[in-house]
């Protein structure tokens, strides 16, 4: 049984290696037309930068919100310290 599994694994590995050259990403990726190539690059950039922009936007928002909260906390502490009579 072990020899049969090993033979199957080797056969599958050989098949993947031999057939991988036929598996192009898509016809547009391998196109020789410049307009198709430019559209592919633009689409790739959009799909790469959009999530990054969303994460950066979220980080900026959270940072601003945290700073606002710290300012509010500092103002509350200052007001409490001024309202408390000193001995």
C-alpha cells in the first residue's frame, strides 16, 4: 500500500510539473497588445492598492480618534484638578 501511494504521489508531481507550462494565468495576461497589457497592470494596481488604502485609512482614523480621546481625558483631569480645593 505504501509503495502504491508513493507511486501515485510521484505521478501527480510529475504531471503537475509537466502541465504547469500550459497553465497561463489568463489570455489577457499573455496578450501582446499594449492596451490589454496596460489594462491588466492598471487592474492589478487597483486591486493591490485599494485594500492597502482602506487599511491606511482605518489606521489614520483610529489614531485621530485615540488622540481626541486622550485630549478629552486630559481636559477632564485638568478640570477635576482645578475644581478640587487644595488643602
